[in-house]
């Protein structure tokens, strides 16, 4: 998780001055891919932590865009509701997944 967060942080730094909608779409795809891969039962806390850290890095990046307007958490939470999906368990328990009916 640490390595992926570092990659996201570096990419956000490169996309600092891109439109918010473009960065939001990219972050949505990153989060959905992470949820699809790591969305196994009992991993919900880590998925939520990953989303929180991505949100925090995005906030830091948006705050560095301008010297006049400061991005606050209330506005950032609205952006998160719009662009960052909530974590969801994607894979069933192994007993359900490996059950075969022939």
C-alpha cells in the first residue's frame, strides 16, 4: 500500500494544474482498480485507509495550486463524494467462491 500511495502522490504532483474533473476521473479509476484487486473479505479497513490517504494527498495537492484560495475539508468532502468511490468488498468468501454445482 505504501508503494502505491507514493506513486499516486507523485502522479498527483505531476497533475497538479490539470482540471479537477480530469484528476477525479483518474483517481476514481485508481481506487476502483485497487478495490477490485484487494477487495477481499475482512480487508475493508485497509481499503478505507487507502481511500483516506488518497483523499489527503489530493487535498495537499489542491492546496498547493494557488496562494489565494485555500481548499478546506468541507469542499474536499464534496469532491470526494463526487469522484472517490467508497470501498466495497468485491470477492466472496472462499467457501462460496469454490462451491461448484455440477
